[in-house]
């Protein structure tokens, strides 16, 4: 069993499809520090959560990085999604539509924190497309595809996604140390 500390049910649903290990979701409402990197946010989240839960656990911090906006919204993606939304990002970006999603999983095993990263490059769609998924899924088309993440089933998104990659790296680490 693994504890996943998150308030985001979508993230948890995606991760559950990637493993047979039971994933127990807990929302500890951990404070997200204001930092320039996902790594710092995730690491400090895991350090906050472990002593409160008293069990090994992981957090995941992720974001959308737009090339035309020099990486914005990046670690501020949650806030920017709630304020500007998908439409707002599309309005900010015109010529250069390249972007990537990144995910960092921070696992506290009781003595230390280990980080696992995943990234997927792609482009921003011209318009919002699809109803599945969450967040910026309706505007992100992964490399090699013509559909947005929001037009894919979870299993398919997982094959490409930043979160799928980070979690797969985390599971291979667990298989080595356990
Ligand atoms: P927790 O911190 O509680 O896990 P959260 O939704 O606040 O949940 P983040 O702080 O990591 O998570 O915010 C990342 C934001 O980036 C998220 O709210 C989405 O708007 C966006 N995002 C990250 N991964 C995404 C994905 O796979 N698809 C669409 N949008 C994503």
C-alpha cells in the first residue's frame, strides 16, 4: 500500500491505473511553497507530510511550461488554471505553441526524500478540445499525436504523460529497494 497525499482526485485516478499496489489518497492540505521549481515544491511537500501522517508517503507536483512564455505557468499552474484557465493560456500564446508538462514525485520513506521526474513535450491546440481529464488537458497535444489529452482515455494519456513517466520511475525504484 502507498499513501498519495493530494487534493486532486484526477491525479489519483491516473496513478491507480498504473499499478496494482493499492493507492490510499489523503488530503493533508499541505502548504505549497512559492518556488521556481517543481522539485523544491514537491520535496518540501513530502517533508511536511511525512511527520504528520507518520507513514511513508508521496506527493506529486506538476505543471504546464509554455515555451512562448518562458516556462510560465510552470510551478504556478494550479493558480493560473483557476484564474486564467485554458482560454487564458491560449490567448497569451500565439506563434510559438510548443510546451511541455512536467511532473515530480517526492517520496518520503521515513528517513529521506527521493525525487522522480517525468516530462512530455507537445503543442498547444488552437482551441479547447475534449472533455476527459482535468486542468490543461483540453489544450495539450502530446508529441506524435493529433488529439489533446482531454480526448484520450486515462490509460492512453498515461502512456504519454509526465505523471505516467514519473510514477513508472518511482515504481521501478520501489521494486529495486523493496
Ligand atoms: P495537489 O497539489 O493537492 O496534488 P493540485 O491540483 O494543486 O493538487 P499541483 O499543485 O501539482 O496539483 O498543480 C498542478 C496544476 O497543473 C493542476 O492543477 C493542473 O491545472 C495542471 N496540470 C498538472 N498536470 C496536469 C495534467 O496531467 N493535465 C492537465 N493539467 C495538469
